[in-house]
């Protein structure tokens, strides 16, 4: 075969490739990903964490295997962080309380953000006393925009209610009226926390009372709560479309430039 014929044959092959690529580009190939980020089988959960003065105490069996002498608050953060990251299908938020309560992280599906915010919290940020009523009331407020069927507050404390403008009884009624269950955890040695009050709060709201005298027991408590029945969280569906016509178009342009370059060289 002569050089001229080979030259012409290559031209025709390139032209056919260009035509094919342009045809593909005209069909506008796309990839559609139908996803629903919030229609997950889960619950809305608020962790109400005591950050009062007593939570700075290190008189709580660590048993986390790191050999460090940690405060109750630090141990709580470690275990709560693990709980947050394991709740794959749930939305979570955090309320911190002492003399008063505040929403440290609103309820969201973004676990990494909640976990990061938890890391910034420190004992004493909300004062040194224990306003359990304020903690419950603020947790109820955190559910303002929640559309989940199952709403849960996990309230942890190692002390007694001794601060705040709202009583635990009033706050528990607010939670009950909003169909919010409260799971209470008494942390520390028996008698340190007001177990009678915590049992009453849990019972009246439809939740459960737990107690933990060590880090391992606290981990077990969160594991027990982890088995709660799930419910659907509803939201809009989204279609994510990725267009790929430009890939074929760019390749066709590349081959066309190749032909033009050959034509100039002739």
C-alpha cells in the first residue's frame, strides 16, 4: 500500500471517529443518581450533657484503656462521640447545661459536624450548677423544626437540680406534650445524682432511667439506647444529573484539529 493511500485511509478513519463522537454528543448522555439524603430510617436525638462543676471530678472509673486520668465530662464526651458516629440513620443534636442550657449543635444528619462541635465543649461553659429543667426545656426547643416521628432526649447528669428558672416537672410536661421521650442517665456513685427525680422524668415522658458508675457501664447504657426502634424521617427527593456530552464533544474537536493540522502539512 502506497504512502498516499495510507494517508487517505487514516483520514477516513479519523472522520468516522469524529462523526461517531458528534453523534454521541448530540444524544447528550447523562448519569442520573436518585438520592434522598434525609429519607432515612432513623430518629431525631438530642444529647443533653451536664457540664456543671461536679463533672470536672475524676472520681469515675475510666476503664477506657488509655491509661489517662480523665474527668467525668471528658469521659462523657468520648463515649457520646462514639454514640454519635454510630447512629448512621439518625439526626442528632447536643444541648449543654449547667446554670443555664444552650444548644451546642442543632439537630442535623451531619454527624461529623456534631462530633466536631462536641469536641469544642468544655466543663463549666454553662456555669457550675445543675439546671435540669433548663436542659429539658432547651432540648424540647431543639426539636422545633423536627418532623421525625420518634424524638428522644438522652439526659445525663451526676448531680441534683439546683438552678434555672424552670422546674424539671414543668420541663418534663413540655417534653411529654411534644411527644418527646427522655432517657435519663445518673452518672457516678449511687446517691450523687438525684435518681428519684431522673426516674420520674423518664417514666412520665415514656423513656427509661439508667445509671452508670463506670465508663464501661456508661458505654453499655448508650449501647442499650442504641437499640431503640427506628422511624422514618421524611424529606424531599433529589435527582443528581451528571452530563457527559462535553467529553465526546472535546474528543471530536481534538480529532478535528488533528485533521486540520494534517491538511496544513500537505
